[in-house]
C-alpha cells in the first residue's frame, strides 16, 4: 500500500488518507457494503469514507491513528491469503486500543501485538487483552483456569492450544471432558445408549475441533483414541500422562469431582479448566468445584489463571451487552440483599451464613418467586 498522509481538518480534527495497491483486497478489507469501515466508525469514533482503493479517516488524532493501524494490519493479513471476518476486525480494534496511540506508545515497554497459537490449518490469534493473557498462561503453566462469561473464547482457545500440542507431538493425545449435568432437561429421557445421551452435552467441543482441524483427521483421531471425549465421571481412577486435557463447563463440577479431576494429572501433561461461575446448574447449596479450586490454588506454583469479563465477549456484540445487563442485575440484587441484612447484623440478630462460593447470581431478587 502507499504511504498514508495526514492533514488537519476542520475544528481541529485529523484527516488521514490511505491508499491500498490491490483493488480486490481493498474491497475485501472495507467489507460488504463497507461494514468493516462502519465498525471502525462505531468503535473508534472516526468517520471512514472509501472511494475505490482509497479510504479517508477523519476524527480525533488517536482514533485516526488506531484506525490506520487496524486497516494496515488487516490488509497485510489479506495479502498473506487469510480472510478477514468481522471478528478479526473487532480483535484488531481491541488490540489497537490496548496499545494506545502512536504518540504515547512505547515499543520497548508494550507488546507489539497479541499472542497467537500456530496450527496447521491456520493461526489462531487473540482478539482481546484477556485472550492474550490466556494464551500466554497456556504456554507458561501446566495447569490453567479460564473463568468468565460465555462467548469470551475460553473453550475454543483451550482446544486450539491442545491441537497445537498434538500436531507438534508434544503430547500423544487430547482428552476433552465435561460434567454431564442437566440444565433443566432430564438426561435419562434422551434416546440411545450412554454415548448417545452424553454427546449433545459435548457438542461445543466437537464444533471447536472441526473448526480448527481437518474433519477427516478429527474422525480418524477419535477412532484411534488420539482424541477422546468423555463425561467427567469417566475420569476416575485414571492417570492422564502425555496428554492435553480440558475440563469444560467446570462450574458444574462438584468440589469432589474437581479434586478427582485435578489429581489425574500425569507426567508431561497439560490441564485446562474452563467455566462460567455465573451459570452453574448444580443444585442449590452445592459448592461449585471451579469456584473452590480457583480460591484454593491461587498462588500455587505452576498454576495459571485467566479471568474474562463482559467486555471480552467476542461473539456478536449484542452478546456483550446481554452479559453486561445480567451482571448489572446480579450486582443490584446482591446490594439489596446485603443492605437488608445489615440492620439485623447491627442489632445482633442471627443471620444465616452465606457459603463462600456463592455469588450475586445465586440470590433471588426480593420481589421474585412470590
């Protein structure tokens, strides 16, 4: 692409003009009906207008600089033969924002780009600072806990890292497991044998494998045992050596199940535990193994932690707003509950103890359920 040029626009705004050499790639870069440029406008508060293979950015100095870096990065990705999806644009924007503007960005102190996992099919790159920290934790620690709301990429990145280890023969097999806990429906009413009953609960893991690996290879690996997918209960009594092991939906594992799973760790193995503490399907009053393990193992050598928040959601941007709305509601309910208990505590009344693993989502709103 040609060198960009900038000018001072009206009312002190900055104007940057970018020219891309390949018209076809420029069209892909701007997106269908300019949707990628529209995303830049919404996220970075700039105005982006395209004409042919040129795009003009206008707005604040930092916003224009960040938008320029996003477009140049994505254009290089297209030149290397990789497609640009809306999620890639989101990720590039978050990366640019996390680095700050060019004028206060110190390359010697900050990371130049988010980390990535190299796979045969394609590289998998972090799209948020939290994902970047998660990938770095996976590469540095034997046991990693990834906790946070749905849609933040916890399971998908964990599967990608395990595939990376298998492809490079750093492990002999991948073992993927989930607690088979009903979320409202009854497992026994599903048709078929045990495998057919449990498979629907493990579908997200299958989806991640097929997305990251060739389907024929996945099928062969499942047949040969190089990839094993099983309910958590089937892990008891085993020693998982030379393996990359994932426990997904770990918030539905009991305290005893979590201890059982973690003590399966064998020589030359990696373990990844993922879950959303706010979406447990355990019976009321039962301790979540994920919440307990995160609390007990914090500070233990060899154990890494990655915590995701609503702003780290990388699915449809509406999902991020939905998660934020639920978190705000849970926080309001918790404040009401503890405000009602405070006067009783001050008067010396007996107050029911709250289990340490309970969070705001474990309480019902004062007006609910009546």
